[in-house]
C-alpha cells in the first residue's frame, strides 16, 4: 500500500515543533532558569504582534499581562513601544512561567538557545536542541508565508 500524503496543516506543524522544542528545553530550563544570572524572559521581549494574534485567533484569549491591561499591552506591542529596560521581567511572565500556551510561545522565545545552554549542555544534547529549533524555524517560516499570502491575496 503506498504512503498517503500528510495532511497536517501549517499551524499544526508549528505547534508540534513547539511541543518538541519545549520537551527538549524543559529539563534544562527547570534546573537552570530560576537561578540564571542572565534570564531571557526579560525586557526587551521577543513577543511580536503575530504571536498575540495567533493565540487569540486560535481561541486561547490574550495571555495574561499583570503589569498593564491587555488592551494597553497590545497597543504598546503593536506600536513597538516595549520597554528597553534590561532585567525587568517580560510582561507575559507569570508566577508559573510564560502565560502563552506551551505550544504557541512567541517564536523568538521558543527558538532561543541561550548562552548558558550552549555552555552547559553536552554537545550531543545541544545538537538535538539545534535540530529541533531548525524544525521549529522551518515550520514558523511556512506558517508566516501562508499568513502573509492570505493577507496580500485579499
């Protein structure tokens, strides 16, 4: 019997790639992020308007932003007015971590392999993370191209 073509949507591929990256990052982040001297979940953030739009359009609602109302935060994000103060926690970082759904984290955050990871992980584990991030990047590129095409076709 011949192989049937895969009919997974670009958003499903992207979310699967995010879940794979999160599974690989989770042991390191659980052990190292709480005491990191250079946390990446700080301002300026990597959250982009498309990250917020994806979450909302998929029915999750806007991620929690304890510092300001969601409407003000979205307007600031769209205007590019995010704080450049280094060290302040990301506005989407809650008491239990990122307030985005685990498989719809902002692409910049999800794809970041930090310096401590590069320094502390064994080469084979780091290579596995890099391959997973390459897969996430490919899925993100495909999804963004599809979204861009749908906007420019209207």
